[in-house]
């Protein structure tokens, strides 16, 4: 340990200290939790069902987790250790690995108790993420006096490495719509700030997106009606991942039901992404993206988007 690692010495003093004492599992080992786990994992091993069912060994931690309400029996030592690391600038944390040992199977009705100890704190380590310390805790799981398993959990608490700033790049352009003879009329309408819905001239059924024929009657003739622009959010997703050039996640993608009854996928604008809700009234507007540069002959991209009407989203003025 170098002179610079006074912190390391202070951290090492936590090795062997209890992080929680005489913890109790929130539930007895039970069939419903076993069944849910097996379904989530896709584990159909017959050992986990029937009158002689055992719990999947890898569920060990499920029986000791505190849930949202937390646990009694925590000593505070682990929190103190974290505070020391935070003060030293190691403010980020990542779980790195977990090791379990199983001494005997758990069965429905078993009442689980546990103790957790801070087993080790590593020397200062530099990883790609940054410089910090690995902290390993060991939880001994018991039923009565019998040790039934151990659960080792290791985290890296670290000061994030400074990332090299990328040189300023020209912003990626949004992908262009693929215009073909079946949908050209739609995109031409958009260029003129009109949202056109196809209408079958045989049976008058409206359709979107544009298609060569009518799904209701098979008719091939159509004309268009212009959408009034009124609609509601029928459904939505918030895109976080994967990142995609020209888009800044998170953002909301809505399935908008137009007043005319057809639905269209589009961006929902005018409120933060996390304020979008099913049923919100929205109104059509047209947005320009990507002004042309140089000899770009494409011109700006115009897209229909839907703005949440002022005062209609919860908590937004
Ligand atoms: Zn039709």
C-alpha cells in the first residue's frame, strides 16, 4: 500500500464487520415464488414442482432480499463504508459478480435467516470504468442452526474514469422515409403539411398506413381525406436503448389514434417523455428536421408529430 492509500487502510478496517445480523427472510420458502421464478427463467425441471418440490438453488438470494421496504438487522457498517468511498470520490457502483454455495436444498415451509459480513475490501484497483475498490460481502443463509448456503456478492465502487470528449461531429441526419408508388401521395401531402388518409372508393373504409388495396373489400380504387389533426395517444413506448444516430433517447414514440379512427406511429412532443400517457389528447403539427447543407438536394425532412395539448399532461403547465 502506497502513501497515497490512506483511504485503503481505513477501508480495510471494515473487513470482517457485520453488515447485517440475524436477518429474517420476508417469506417462508414457498411454492408461488418458486413457480414464478421457474416461469420467469423458463426452468421446467420437475424437481421444482409437486409434493416433494425443492426451491431452485439459485433462488437463494430471493429468500433474503429486503424488497422495497428493506430489512431490519442492518448494522450500518456497510453504509459507513459506502459513505467513506463516496467522500473519496468513488461515487459510482457496479455489481461485478456473485458466487453461491449450496449445502442443502430449501423446501417450501423453510424459514430462512441470515447474517451478512463485509468479507473483503480490495486494494485500490484501476479498471476501464475507473479507479476504486472491490467490496465483497458474504451472506450465510440458515434454516434454524443449519447453514444451507452462502451468497457472496462483489461490487466495484469507483471514481469514473474521465472519458475523452469526442470531437464535435456533424450531427447524424434522421433516416429518410422510403417513398414508393404506394405511399408517394402520403409523403407529398406531408411536404404540404397535410396528413392524408386513404379512403376506399368502393366501401369508404379509411386506412393507414397507405396500401395498394382495401383490407375490408379488396377494392383497388381510393381517394384521400385530410386528417383534422385531432387525436389521442392510443399507446406509447419510451425509447431508452439502443441509441441510434440522430435520436436523443429517452423519447416517447406514440401510437396516435386520429379522430377519423385510423392510427399512426409518431413522436409525441410538447411534454417530457415521462409525462406521456394513454388517452392524452394531441394535435398534429409538422416539424422540419435537418436543414439542407451544401449540395444536399433532399431539402429538410418534414414529419408529422403530435403535440400534447397544453395543460393536459399530469403535472405539466
Ligand atoms: Zn373497401
